[in-house]
C-alpha cells in the first residue's frame, strides 16, 4: 500500500520525528529513504536504539506513532498518479484487486477511507 497506492513516506518521516519529539525520545540515527518499506519495529531500533525501544515497548511505540501519522496525514492523502484509472479499468475487466501492507490495519483502513 505505502508507496504504491499513496506516496506517503514523507508523512511517515515527519510523524516519526514528531512522535519522538512529543515523547522526549532521543534519536541516535536519522530517518532516511533507505528505511522505506521496513517494519516500524526495525525503524525504531535504528532511530532510537534497542534500550529505548524496550523501555517504552514496541506496541506502544507503534500504536502511538501511527496515530500521529494518521492525524498529520488526514486531509492530505492523494492517490498515486494513475491509480484511480487503473482501479476503474481493473473493475471494468472483472479483475479482482487487494491491498497488501506491512503496516497496521488502522493505516490501511485510514488510506482507503481517505481515498474514498
């Protein structure tokens, strides 16, 4: 879904950094494009280290960060160029489509709702 239906990596970068700022978590590495497509747990390990991850807990980190992401991205979600036309053509031809994501279900539902 991410990077395929929507070009949202910059919103993930901004929301990771905003979440860390809000929680006073100290980054030890910068979030970069080469982390795109990796699971949030791996990104948190790289960004703030295993010790801070274990102290806060991955479930808390992920749930709270993704809530920040959805809040910041709401109202700005746009489909990748050509997506709507592709989906209309697939439907007209009877081609079944599905969404796959390593992200959480709440984010998938959020994107679907935002895109209408």
